C-alpha cells in the first residue's frame, strides 16, 4: 500500500497567501481564478473585471454525432516519468514534468444554471435552464433573429479532470501524482454584461474542486464548493506513481458526473461524484445583492454533462476554446528564478539569460521549495505571457535527435488513448473524428506585435494580425503525435522525434493546429461579438481509435 505525507502544498499555500495579501473576508477568493489558486482555470473568452490571462492549452478534440459521446468517456493513460537528471537552477539540468505542465486534463461541457451566458435565464431566454445530457442545449447560431441564437444558450460550466505532477508546488508530493475534479463557472450574464454583486466577487470565474479519493469523499477538511473552505489531500487521497497505467472513466449518474480512476499498476482506485451531497455547489447569481452569505448564496448542485453528443456545435459559450470533449495539456507556467522579493512575489534575479519580466510573479526560491521537501530550485508560476520560459523551448520529449540524450534530460511523454464512449445500446464506441486546437490567439496579448483577435463588436484595425503559431518568443511549441503502444494506438505530447512515432501531423505546431478559428460570443444589445481565440484543424477521421 502506498501512502504520502505531503499535503496539498500548491493549493493550500497559495490560497492562504492570496487571502493574506487581499486582506479580504470574501469567501470566493479561495476559489477565484484571478489569484494564484486559479492558475489552472479554463481560459475565458475575454478579460472581465480582471486582467489575468495565460491558460495556454494545446488540446486534442474528439467528435461524434452519436448520443453518449457528450457525457461518457473511457481513457487509458500512462503517467509520465521524470528523467534521471535533476533540474538545476541555471537550466543546465533535466526538465521535469512540473516545469512543462502544472497539470493536464480531460475536459467536458457541463450544466450550470447560475453561470454564463444566462445565469438563471434572462430577457433573451427567459427561464431557459440546462437539460442534462441533451443536445437541446445547442445554441450556436450567430444570428440574433434565429431560434438557435447563441445568446439563448443555457448556463454552462466546463469540467477539467486534472492530473498534477510531483516534485514542486504545482503538485502534492515529491514523488507521486495526484488528480482532482474541477468544474469552472463564470458569474456573468453575457447578454447584459452584468456580473454578480461585488461581495461575491463580481464577474468572476470560480471553481468547484475535489481530489480523487479512494472512498469518494472530498472531506474532511474543506469543501469542493467555490465558497470554500479549500479542500486538501488526506490519507484517502489517491496517490499514483510515475509510469502507472490508468483507466479513467467519465460517466453521468443520477446525482452528477462520476469520475473513476483505476490504477492498473498499483491495484488502487479512486473516484469522485460532482454531487450536492459531496459539497459541490453553484454561487447564486445575485447582481443586485449586497452580500455573498453562505446560507443564501451557496446552492448545493448536482453537476451533469451538458450535451448528448460532441461536435463543433457543442461548446461552452464563454470559454476561449471551441469544444466540449477534449484532452488538454496546460503549459506555460514555469520560469527559473534565483531570488525573489518575497515568497510568492516577484522574481528579482532569474540567474539565466532571460531577465525578470512582467510575467515573473508568484515566484519561490530554492530554499523555500526545499523546506517543503520539493526539488530545490526556484521558479515562477505565473502565466508566461512572453513565451520564453521552460515549456517554450526544446525541453520536451522528442525534441533531440540523440535519443539517449533526450531521455536523459527530458521527461517521458504523456501517453493516452482516444476515449471510448458508451452509446445508447450500452456498447463502447470510438469517436469518429478528432481536431487539434490551441488558444494561442487568446493569450498573445503582450507579444510584439500583439494578436489582434477582435473581429467585430469590438473590432481591431487588422483582425488576425500578430496572431501566430508558434508564439513570438517561443523556440518550440508542443504537438500531438501517434504511436503504437502495447494495447494499440496511443496519443503522446512533445516533439516530433519521440521514438516509435508514426504520425506527427505535419511535424510542427504551425501545421498541426491549423488556421485561425472565428467564434461568436453572446454580447449586450442583442449583437454577438466575433473573435479569433484559437487555431483549429479538424481531421475527417479519427486516426488513432482505441
């Protein structure tokens, strides 16, 4: 039996620091997406009342028109091992998983009647509420005169089943992986522009969060609710070793989405149900109110998947990405830092070629990391808006031609299968198509030149100009490729030179992720806003069926 003495270092530490810095007693601060605890939230369509951006999420999308594909999924996953070479402060050592991605995740669109675009209904769509597991929720027409106008879409959320690597503050252990069920919501009416009342944080993105537990119980301590208090790991949290082979099952139940993680290597299992009984909740959308009292604003809620199918029509209308069912690798959250102004503050000496910049905040030095038992290097966790940190260089598996050197210095690739879904006859079925998508245009706001992503309402002078892939500042951007594993075709993330690679889909990010994608979003005055938030390339088939 495997155990861990580590607590939820990243979430508890940064959550408490954010509260101390804010000096606020507003409970949603603990689960809000514009402070350090929100580093792994879904990237939204636009900045609201805060400027935090940078959730760079290269993704793999799965499509099927068969019912069941929108609310079930079965993946096989191998957790990657770190290389034998330990990272060094000057950047000359190995690159571990925590430096490439603070998390990767499986995603699904969810119902949330207190979330954007229509929390609780609106004048545009009075009393329209989400019907779980149903394509009756599809409203994606950009014409306000049409019955399927996107502004009539019911309230929605996005689920990210996240996996956290060991070794540093982004995880919960020096040696083992953990996983958590996250559900992100947006407290704003997009048809009016109105956010929640200021006591509830205004137009914030907030999160329900619960670790995968061997007994399926998310507490004690804490609660998944965005009104807190924040949950922590305990002796029944599922800890997993690098290299473990997992089966991850997503399935709707009577009382909410259930996620089960079966560790085939250790024989252990864990699960979590996004149910009211487990403490999952909405925040009441109360824009004219003057408080965010737990008794009246914490609404216990069973979170169910939104759609029956998965296609280019099944999206979350407030998110930067276009999808409902996807795998995503969250990157762009590590830069080296030798000295800090204070723990959790700005970097004052990077000690490498890149001087401290505007994005080098939420930083910790080596001694502080060592005091938690983590790898003794200093670094910064804020979004890398200059695209010059560790994940944007050839630090990924499959980026060196010399395989021995590559494996000595680089982590193993994440490897996973295309999901299977359970169709209406109860049989397992493959998704029929896949797509590649990255939200680089959404996060290229500080490059030179910046991405002009606004097409209309509002409009930039030259929409699309400055929106590039790879981003300015990067020397590398990761791609998806396929290979043959012991159980058949697998996907992997990294460079084009991973041993055994069969298809790298063009071999670089420019070819793989395709062209700019024009998306419509609900906006005030009955007029949609059009933006370039993504590059997307849809394939006509699924080249890697399970």
